[in-house]
């Protein structure tokens, strides 16, 4: 029997609806709208699409969004000055600097300049440390937080399950492992130098693929009945000349014959990332206003 599909679009729509309702209550309680500031340096086509989607979603969630487009030749000092301005702005609860940044700008320095309490991407070392020690005040990177939401929605309790995360990035792999560990999973982080990666994957009740290699994870790598979360977004050649298509890090057709559940690409993890960005912004707004964070966020 083919694996069940984990519908990220439906889960994201439900979360965004809850965020919209909570945003209205926040406005009534605080006297202002929760605010997200986005910054885009240059005109990278993919980044421009992502930013437009985030701005649109912010407004749809009844929150205030302000966008700061900067030219591609912006100096690092100029960007840092803008970040400091946003840190001081009382109407801004979340700051998102779209990555990647141009070569003349030190990404780590920019991330470090963001107020950790406004770091809705969850990339600041303070939030990484909070997550690592289990601090509930951590703002968690949006993609792994979305993955966890999908896993818990489908499986319920994750306690005692064996989880394998393929990928060790600071954006997905490491925070994903920390989140799973906090749910009492037994966690392995696998990567390009893992010995006998297929055999490691076959142990997993939960397998999260976040390596950025098209269809790397094959059907015979998967434990029967396992739950697969495919974070990959890879563009490959399509069936027609000159056409392309989007695939994940998992060979979907093979994996679906073995797994118990799987996220499709597209339509799985992707929609959850923006939904979690909105959630993080609203959580940050509540904390800054000394208001209790709604439990359904």
C-alpha cells in the first residue's frame, strides 16, 4: 500500500488561519499590529519571489509588514545600520534579512546584529543556544519547526522513535535534530561523510532529508512504514526539452512504496516555512508586549 501523503498546504493554511485570529486579538490587547520587517539586498529572482510571498502572507495574517529593498551594491555598514534601526523600532517585532546576501556582506555579522528577540528566522547564536539547552523562549528556524509540526500532526507522540536527519546545516539539520531530541527521539545526524548512509537510514522511524541533492534517498534506504519528511527543493530537467520540474531529496515514487507517510515536493514542507515565520513573528510580538502566547500557536 502506498504511503499516506502529509499535506503541508492544508497544515499551513490551518496554522495561518489561527495566526490571523490571534493577530486580531493581539491588536486589540496591545493597541497595535504585530510587525514584520523584511530586507532584500539585490534582485535575485528566487529571493524576490520568496520575499513577495512573505509580505503577502504577513498582510493576509492581519499583521503589519514593511519591506526594505536595497541595491545589490549595498555596503555591509549600510545594512548593519538598517538592522540597528529596525532593532530600535518599537513597531517591529520580527526582522527577516533574506539570504543569500551579496559577496561583499558578511552574513554571519548581519545575523549577529539582529536583536535575538526579533530574530524570527531563528538563526542568531543566542536562539541556537536557547534551542540547544531546551529554553522555551527560543525562536526556532521556520523550516525545521514546520517539519516538527507535520510530524506531530501525523504521528502524535514522537517519544522513543528513532530519527535520522540527513544534513547538518545550521538552518535545518542541527535545529531539526535538537527539536527531535526535545521530543525524546533517539537522533542521528547523518551527512556526506557518514559511513554506509543507506544502512543508517534504514534504522529510522522518522527520516528527515535536507541535503539539497535531487532524489538522493532511494526506496531501499527506507525502513518499511517510516515517516519521511523531504525538505529538498531541487530543479531538474523535465520530460520536455527546455522544461524543468521540482523534486525533493527523496526519490518519491520509490519511497512511497515503502514508507508509511511522506511529504510531497512541492506541497509538503515548503508551505509550512512561511506559516512558521508568521507564527514566530506573532510569538515575538506577544513576548515583547508582555502578553501570554496563545497555546494553539
